[in-house]
């Protein structure tokens, strides 16, 4: 039986988004494997401010890229973001909100839990 990955709260990792379909493996979850050198671990809710910041850093998440079956991220979309990019945005004061239940526990190797909690979105439950 496959063990379910944990989130940063130590409970079972929940889905981040299916629309748009996210995750390095496009499973809807922020799971990683050896191929994911970007550590797509943090489930964010995109903001216009963050998307502009990411573009200014050379990572355009807004422009559709049909060749990669990517429609582009819009404000309000949930997305599995690279842990290092979230930390960089945090340091620049533009970190997007985080869904803790859908953020993989390995995120804690890159980001302090207190910083994530400061930007946490309350779960709908």
C-alpha cells in the first residue's frame, strides 16, 4: 500500500488544483520526484502582484504556452509553485497566499513554517 505524502501540517496532502491542472506531474497535487529540479511543492493562490514579480524574475506564469498544454495562470488560480520562488517572493514582500493542506511537507526544507502560516489561506472546512 502506497503511503500518502504529508503536507506542512503533518496531515495527508490534499489536492491543490485540477483547473488549472497543476503539479510537476500534472496530478493536481504538489508532489515531486527526481525529475523535478524546481521543487514544485507550495500550493499558492496566484495574485496579480506575484505574477508580475515572477515575470520580472524571468518566470512568466501568465502567458499561455499551448505547446506545453499550459493556459497561463491568472489571479485567483491555485498552482504548485517552486519553493525557492515562493521564498524569493516572500523576501521581496510579494509572496502569494498558501494553501497549507495542499503544500508538501518537503517545503519545510526551504521555507519556515511560520512564514507559510503568515500567508496561509483558511481552509473551506
